[in-house]
């Protein structure tokens, strides 16, 4: 193998490592955050994404998006209007994606897989509005990580029953029916229409989690 090739590949590793380090350092102090995904190609559901982000920001969550247009712009805009942390994780593409103007913190990534680690590592919940391959990629990777217990379960919400019900039916009637997943795997995520109900679901998830933890700690103290 030529020395030049080895050298180029070695430098690629350093570039990857550098992206991980920069991302972790820049995001480590943002506090609880929710990632919102959806199509960059259309402004359909724009107001829903804005409303979601605005409500979540007022509840103390930072909002993370892929920094692009469409749904991502709407989510950043909602957070910006609410005075919350509005974070965009932009990706360098051959057809350059221009970051939207509503981010208060913008990070640029060369590698998709590093960027995806940042979404998962620093989010307390994941909301997907109707979108394309990128949205589906993020959704399936996330539920795979939860299914395989590589990460702890947290709220995964799909907004829009009309858009997502066909995918759910296929997963239930084909994937589950052929024993490629377990019944419980379909409970990893939740399909919700109303933005307010989605926010309530996320807040209730962490309230219940906190109550369970307090109850467990109380039982430990009683046994001392």
C-alpha cells in the first residue's frame, strides 16, 4: 500500500476526531435539549414546528436542528422567538446547505456520522415531522440504539398521523409479522398529531422518571 495513501487515511482519522472534540466541547453546557427533524424542502408543517419549538423552549429545553431550511428553520425560529437556545448542526454538502438565520449557536460538520452522534448525545427527546431520507435515517438509527439498549430510552415522537401511519402499519403488519422485531419495539416511539400533546408527553416522561427515581431512593433509605 502506497505511503501517500496511508498518510491521507491517517489524517482523515484526525479530522474525524477533531469534529468529535469540537462538537462535544461546544455542546456540553447547553442543558436539556430536544432535537427536531423534518423536511428541508417544504414549508408544510412549518407553523407546527415553530409552535413545538416555542413551547419546548418555554419549558426550558434547548432546540437542536440540522440548521437547514424548511422544518429545521421553523424549529430554530420558534426557539429564537421564545428567547431559548437555538442550535443548528450544519452539514457540508456538495450542493451546499445554507444555514438558516435563527440559530444562536451554529456548528458545521463534514461527516454525517459525527453529526448524528451529537444529535443523540445531547438530546433528551427526538421529534420528527414529515421528512425524507435524512429524517428516516435519524429516526431508524435512534430507535435501533434504543432497541439494542445502546442508549437509554427517551421520548421519540413522530408528528402527523396521516404521514406516519403507513410506515407504522408496514412495521406492524410486515416487519413484526415476520418476527423481525418484537411487539415492544413498536412502543419505542409514539405518533402524535397535536404539538401541545407532544410537549406534554415529553414533560410527563421525565416527571414520571423523576418520581420513580425518588421512590426508589426512598425505599433504599427505609431499608438502611
